[in-house]
C-alpha cells in the first residue's frame, strides 16, 4: 500500500473514532487535542489501530510523543515498510 492510500485509510479510521468532527477537516497536521481526544481516547485509538493496520505500538517513548495524525501515519508507514520488504523485480 502506498503512503497516500495508507494516509487516507488512517484518516478515515480516525474519523470513524471521533465524534462531532467532519472527516474532511482531518489531515496529517490535525492534533489529537483539536480532535477532542484525551489521553484515554488516544490509548484506545492506538489499540484499535494495531488491530486494523496489523502493527504494534511497542516503542513507548515514540508513542508518548504522538501529537497529531501525521505521527500515527508515519509510524504505521515505517513499521509496515520494515515488516514487508519490497518485492524484487
């Protein structure tokens, strides 16, 4: 999955988890605070993302620094690219 498609899927996933936010207004720079997510909401969001995107947020220090949608997109993108080496042509 390319990064653009992944980003779109993650944004749609996040939009499905937040209330009273127009999905069209969510982008990489959207902060958890502006989305109305408190710390417990963030934890639940990451647990759900692990299941949906088949990743594990095991780097506690990195996860604690997540402040916006782009942080999740970058982490999932990096993790998936490390787990799935590019096919040789």
